[in-house]
C-alpha cells in the first residue's frame, strides 16, 4: 500500500499550498480557552445551489453535499480524534493513512471527500434547463464542448471529442462497483482515462508532487465559521482501498490501440460512479441516463484552465 515515488517539487508545491489554504485541520494550543479544529463542511459550490440540471436535481446535489460530504467529514473527525492524524489536512491524511492498513477508514473518508468535491467543482448547470427531471428539451441544445489546446489534446489521443466521451462513458458504465472515472494528463501533456474503485483516488500521489489550488479548500474547512488556515499537501494519490487504481492512464489513438501515458498523473475531470449519485434521480436502471446527461454540465472552461495552469506552472 506504499505510495509511488513520482518526483515533482517546486512550483507545483506552492500551487497546492494555495489550493489547500482553507482546509488545514490543526491542533489548537493547550490553553483551556481553545479547542481543536477539525474538518467542517464549507458551503456547496455556488453554481450548484439550485441543483445541476439536467444532470442532478437540487435534492441530489443536497444529498451529495449536505448528506454525503458532511457525513464523510464527521466520520473522519470521529476516526482521527485523539490520533496523530487529528492535526493533518485532508490531503496529508490520505497520504499518511494510505500506508497503514489499520487507518483504512481514515483514508476512505478523507479520499472520498476530496474526490466528491473535485467531481462537483467541475460541473456547471445548463442555464436553460428545466427543474423538471422529465423535461427532455436539453437534447435539442448543443452540449458544452472543450476548445483550444484541451480539444487538441483530446483529438490527438482519442481521435475526436466524441470518441473521448464514448471511451469515458464506457469506462463508467463498465464499473459494476462504486468508484470514480478520471480524465488525467501526464507529465508529457498526454491525456488519458483512469478508473479508481471505492475510495481510490488520483488526487494524491506523494508528498513531493503538488498540483492545483482549490480542491481541498472546496472539500472541507478548518472551523465551523470557515476560518482558513494554511497547509500544504499533494494532489493525487493511488488507492490503498479495496482495489488500487491503474498506475497509468490509458487512452485511445485513432487506430483504436490503447497506449500508456506516464505514471505522474494530474486530474482534469472526475465523474462519480456511486449509486447515491445517479439512483435518486434516474432510478435503478438509470445509469446510462446519468452518464448521457453528465456531458451537458461539464465545465469545460474550468477543465481547460486546470490544464493550462499545470502547463504554466511547468508541471507538464
């Protein structure tokens, strides 16, 4: 369960320190008037306050944030209270607990919280979408599309954006258990698709690798009033859960043959493949409907900015 030893330092470290700025969970001093600060739920992403139609209803977004995310943080707090992990950020909790089987529950809770926040933070509801789940008018509108260098990367490695979407959806549809499907980019700028199972993640790989700001700060805050504290950690991690994710990303050239990208992976986009994400709105056989509607709400501008930020920081 040891983490890989991918080497990345410098600019990426400073970037993730910014990224994790509001979620450090550190011990208060020993003074009686002070108390410990653990992980608390920040507000849901502003863009999702009314849901994320036509993909997720307001009720499902509320379940994913005020139910699932909050519950993960509460259980993590209970798990780490009184241990060395009590003073750790979410990211450092994932790193430290991934190497210790006896801390598997702390890993699961922290990793799932990071993954869930990353998933929701890359969604943008269709402003024309109805709040009625049965309304099919979204099919008459063109979905958002990637452009610029991101589109070029997807075209180069998958043949087209359409082929990429097909491969990504197929990876999600083929998962018979819960997990996540990721669009990643490696150190050479090649994109790929990586599934992780259960609490498996590609958000933290090691202490040296550093990624983008904003993920951890969107996943948890350090006190009930949102008081920010500074921390540093890393962005992507291999799973120490029931099944490890693939150690490298696979994508498809236009000849249909898979090839392997580098082992230093950076996240661009994530999809939750958990029944609690799709079953409330779309029912027991609604997974395909869930996957089809996902492409209507992907915030491609943000995905492109994430890739560009990696490029500008010299990470890829």
